[in-house]
C-alpha cells in the first residue's frame, strides 16, 4: 500500500464490447490540444485544453502537486488544503504518532489550523511549465561518443538549461530524457516545505483490507489523508514558522457529489513513477526468472523478521509501519508481475516484435545503424541474468536492514572526523548529530540484528551463483553459511549498534575503532559489492545503452511499435478513460461491478482482526443508514469505484476528475490480474481502483465530525 506502484495490464481474453475500451497513454499536458483533446471531448470532456494546461493563466495543473517526491495530491480549497492517499501520508502520520497519541491507529482531525501537526520533513511540488529542448540537447552529442562521454555532455547542457530557468533559485528545474534518450524536455517546479497534517481516518479505514485486499477487487478502503500547505505572507515557499499562513493556490478542485455511472468520462492527472513499455523481451524474461523471484524472497525475509517485533511492541510497530508497508506492497506487486507476465507470455510477444524489427533493421538501408541492435541487447541480458538475481537479494538486504548500509555510509566521515583538529570537529559535530538523530529515530536494535542475520543467510546462499564479496564469502565458509552468531557478536561489539555508542564515539573519536568495527567491515563489503562494476560489465552496459536507444528510435521510425507517448518517469501526465465495470463477481453486493458499498465493507468486518476490523461507529451508522448528503441517489453509501485509466506507481493520490474538472475520487490501486502494465498495456482488463469522494467526505463530516474542513471546500451537488 505504501507509495503504490500501480502497475497494471494483462493479456486477458475476456469478451468486452468493442465500443468500450481503455485509452492507453500517459500524456504530456502541453500536447493535449494537438494529440488528445478531440478524442477526450467525444468521451465527455467539457474543458478546453487551456483550462487543463496554461502557462499564463490558472488551470487544472495548478491544483495538482507531487506529494513528498513519491505520490500525487490535489489542492481542494482556497486555503491550501491537500488531499492524497492514506498510504502516501503513512510515513508522516506514523512519525507524528506515539503509543500515547497513536494517530495512525486512531485517526486525527485538527480542530483548527493551530492544531495542525508539522512532520519533520514533508513537501509538495507545484508544476509551473515545461518545454521541448530535444534539438538543443541532442546537438551536443554524436555517434562517436561512448555512453559515458555522451552522459557528460548531456549533463553539462542540462546544468545550463536548469540555471537559465530557475530564476536565481526560485524554481527547481529538471531536464529529463524520454524515449530512451531520443527526446528531452525541461520541467519547472516550485516546492513548498511547510506542509502540516490536517486529518487522517483511523488505520482500520485508511488501510481496510490490509495486505490481503492489496491489489484486489472488490475493495472497500478509505485510502485518504489530508494536509495543508503553508507559505509566507506573500505566498512564497518558506521554512516552517508560526507566522506562516495557508497558501492561496492559483486553482483548487471543486468536488462533485453527483457520483459516477458506467461509461462516465474520467481523467486522472498525476506523477506516474516508472513504466518500461519499451523494455526488450530479454529484460522481461530476466525479471520474471531471475530478478523478481529474488526480490520476492528477500522482501519476505525482511518482513517476517520485522513483523515478529512489531507485533510485540506498539512503539516498534510505529517505527517500522511505513517500511513494512512499503516492503509488503512491492513484495505482492512483484509476485503479481511474475504471475501476469508468465501467464500471458509477454516476453514472447515482445520477442515477436523484435524479430520483425530485426528483419527491418538488416535491410540494406538500415543495417549500418540498426543491424546489431537486437544481438547486442540479447548479449547483455544473457550475461547479466545471474547478476540481476544477486543484485535483488543484495538490494533487499540493504533496504530492509539499517545495519546493511548505514555503517558504511557513516564510516568514512567518522574516520575523517577523528583526523581533524578540535576546531574542525566542533564545526562538523552538529551535522553528525543531526545525521545520527535521523538514522536512529526509527531504529530498534534487536529487530535490526535479526533482519541483518536472516538477510545475510539468504544472500550468502542465493547470491553465490554470481559471486559474493570477499569478506562475506570468507565469513560464510567460516560459519557454515549461518551468520546468526556472528551478527549477534558484531552488534555487541560495534559502535553502530546504538545511537548512544555512536554519540560516545564522537566524544573520543579514533579512526582505528571504525576500521576494526565488525559491522562497518560487513557493511563496507556489501556496499563495495553493490557499487562495483567490472570493465567487462561497463563495456556491456555501454553497448546495451546505445543499442536500447537505437531500438526505440528504430521502432518509432519503422512504425513497428505504435506507442506515441513517453514512458512514465515521475513527470506530470494526464490519462483519460471511463468508469468501467469488471464482470459480475459474487463477492461484490453492488448491482454493477464497478463500485462497492458500505454494506459490502461491513460484511468483511472481523472484530479484532488486524486487516478487517473497523470502527463500531461505522457499523452503527451504516445500520441506521446515516449517510447524510453523501449517499448515492439509489440509497447506498459508495466506497470505491473502477475506471480504466492508464496509471502506475506515483499516481497514488491522483485526482479522478469528471468532464467538468470536478473531483469524483482518488486513485489508489489496481487489480492484480492486470499487474504487467508497466511493460505492456491491455485495454481489456486495465482497471484503476479509486476511493469515491463521497465516502471521503462522509468520513470527514459524519464519522469524524470535522465539518469545518468540509466548509472550506467547493461542493457541487
């Protein structure tokens, strides 16, 4: 559920009427009028292209923000009120919670603006404008360059473009490659860092269904949370200060209470994270057989060892809630990817396309440029299959174990600190204290010890086929592959085992202590392996990068691949489609299988269950049909609904809008049958699962009694 990678799509053979289809594509807003506007109007859009994206006037894009770098959110009032998913705000909510004030478990609603809570670090990013700089960027490179030379030249030009457009640091400017480096665009953003928690439902609402329902339909999850953006008195970004005022945005989204019907137009604006729809067949095959199985196994080991401590101690549970949720989300996603890509033979489909490309590429007119592209790509994947498995095991070790990477990341700096004179140390000390405080703020040593031992056992066993780093291989041999006792001893002796030991080191620094520290030695060995790239691998990678770029260029030139939109890469996109049902499902009480109801949610209720418990107040209010103005016209309380929009991870929290640009829901998930969507789009089963905005408002108003928040919004009845 954490920072959803909502990756959909399978090659289902279900019969769907030909007149109803999902619209593939994650489109740049600056090209909407030329590429999509007429099609969108036919489907139900009532806005002009200028009302969606304008540089000089307020438009829809001004109400859409990237939330803390990983999700999407929207502005829903003229006082800077922000709406996003519960799982997007999860980390901040957990940080602000304690065992005594457990907002994650019990929910939180600020009675007034002065009661809103500021997390340590949280920001939103507004999109200002974008432009095409492909000709300028590509003019600085040529075919004789190595990939490293090419990257250096491009980075130098990027730096110039960024400086030209940041207005002296007012804006953040990012130049990004598209179509595998065949096109370039720059994006101008403005960041606001004073963002405060306004409200969140209890976890039993925001995460109802837990890991069991994750990626599943029918769904009954109130996946939302609310924040507010603050600025200085002139509306400019400012660090947190009591005198800051709520931001008055250029545009905020009106909210519709009219509900949705099958085939209603639905568009989504947001920041999709990553798709790979140009990925070669060899890459898909490598992921399915090598990288993803290792990812799944490594993630499960980390989760199991976190969970045994989280269930015993609520403070530990809050510390690790976000990390566990993110690991669990990817764990289920990657298994779903394996199943979907295998079942529908996606690699075989891609291989067929590449065979046609290879035939075209080896025609006399094309051979010099494209003739060796497929052979070079396949050579790279064949040479790196075992490495991809090894890297996934190692990555899960480093992601789930603080002891895996943290000692190496601190070590060199601590040795430099020891070598300095007292004056220099005094200058460096505040930075170290801040870094240590941050590193150990969500840290429980017994848990970290067990995660490291279990992950080392797995990595040493499964990563050996590719090759282990020197020390890890030696320790494996000396301990018969069982790192448990070794890690226990290392933690006991290490200065990195606790915040207190590291702070004591700063009082009496000695570089030899770090050099001989057992956790530092293990961590350094792992990180050296993680960063290592042999000359042979560097050469393979150089050839592959060039070949992949030429493959995409050639597929576009030959028209053998019909994709006309660039892969997602965390830049603002628009996708459009319709409200669209799946075939009837006996698990859903709804008349049409494109929505779910509160009755269906209550049927899932299991008292005391970690995933399916729910507040008794909701059960009582549902029994009394106490829905207020938020009930559907047919009398039920809507919870979630389906659309066929083309989205992926990073779109979590994205607004789902009707043809008038009014908010009707929040995107938060996808169906597991359609899990291959970062690689290949299928219009038959593509679905986005959304929270109905009426349920969001009902929770705020009727359940939580926070009507003052509703009063800020522009409600359309």
